[in-house]
């Protein structure tokens, strides 16, 4: 009984019933009106009255006006229903964001707490203590990175972020960023192919590094294989510099490619991240007068993300 009541109270069911009721009301009203009008016509003919112009024009004008009004009501219902569905979708995406972002915060916090407990209970040799301190430092950097992403994104969306563009050579900049992540021992091997020519662009260093880091981390997070690989390739393409990130990860369906850059969107409703990483990438790329695109042969066949940035003097 409860399940049946829940089904009857669903928005889709109520919306369909409302449309059916409205359509039925219109049909009954028009049918009743036509019967009354026919009766009136018979009365006019019986008494030899000349009211053809009144009858014809009044009848069809009334029906036309009613049809327009009912059509407007149906359109209004449809718009309200569409916005309601979008609101529900946004609410679910926000819930996924809260779940994913909470996980991103809890993991390093739990790790730091474990190391602190270890320090408080044991007298560790200097070398081992430094190793744990290094782990804690990386966890705090991870926490700071997550918080910075949220804060910077909020500033950019509110147009309060003031970028500080610097002239850089992308070959050197990307090499330095890759060096921070490249680690075959921890399953993050990165193959870098630099451009044969100099790629001079204007970038905001902190934001640019955050954007590239997101693309690199995304390649390893969404890779369930044992032999993870990422190839980063720089090249000049006309008046732009292109940076391609090609992985051998889970891949993407064609229908998902346009959605992955949306705010809070996560493929398969996964809780691996906050749903803001690729959205932040697209926002920062636009801030640099560039863009980011994704391609994939399909599920299980890896993906390629291509970042395009105007060369200095060519923008």
C-alpha cells in the first residue's frame, strides 16, 4: 500500500495526471459549449432569426481563445516540471559532491591522525620519524590543494579572482609540474614529450599548475589497471600551444564526453572525487583564453584530454 501511494505521489505521475485532467476538462467544456451552441442555432432557425455571423465567428473565436489559454497552461506546467527536474538533479549532484569532497578531506585527516598517534606512543628513530613527517606534509598539501580549489573556483565564478599572468615557456613549466607527480614506484609513471619549438604563453602560475595537476591526477584516479600510464605531449598548432594528456584508463562513452566538464558531474555517479576537477579545468582554461577537449575510443580504451592555450602575441 505504501509503495503504491509513493508511486501515485511521484512528480511524473502527478504531472501526467494534471495534463490528462486539463485535456479532459477542455474536451468536456468544448463539447458542452458546442451542444449549447447547436441548441441556440436551432432556436435561431426555429424563429427565423438571422444570427449566422454571430454564431460562426463567436463559436470559433471562443474555441481558439480557449485552445491558446489551455496551451499556455500546459506550457507553463511543462516549464515548471522541467525546472523541478533540474532542481532535483542539481540536488543529487550536490549530494554527490558533498559525499566525494568529504571523502577527499577525511582520507588525509585520518592519515595525519594515525601518524600523530604513532609519534605520541612510540619513540621513533630520526630517519623513520622524518619519513612519517614527509607523509604528513604530503597529506597537508593535499588538504590545502582541495581547499584552494574550492576557494579559487568560487572567486572565479564571482569574478573576484584577479589573475597574475606571467610569461612562461610551457616546455619548462610542464616539465616542472610533471616532475612533482612522476613516480613509477607509486604507480604514477608519466612520459613527457616536449615541443621541438619554444611555446611562450601567459599563464597564472598557481591556477595553471592546479589545472594541469587536475588533468594528471584525473588520469590516474580513473584507471583501474595495474599498469597505469600517462603520456603528456606538447606541440604547436598554428597560433596555439596544445598539451595532450593520454592515459590507458577506464575511457569514456561518447554520450559522457560533453557532460564531464559540467559542475558536480561524475561519470557513473562515482564517489572518487568532488565532481569539480574537470569543471575547474574548463573554467581555468577559459580564463587563459583557451579550452579543453576530451576524446576516447570507448570504455576501457583510455582517454585523451587536450588543453589549448594561445601563444604569446597570438591571442
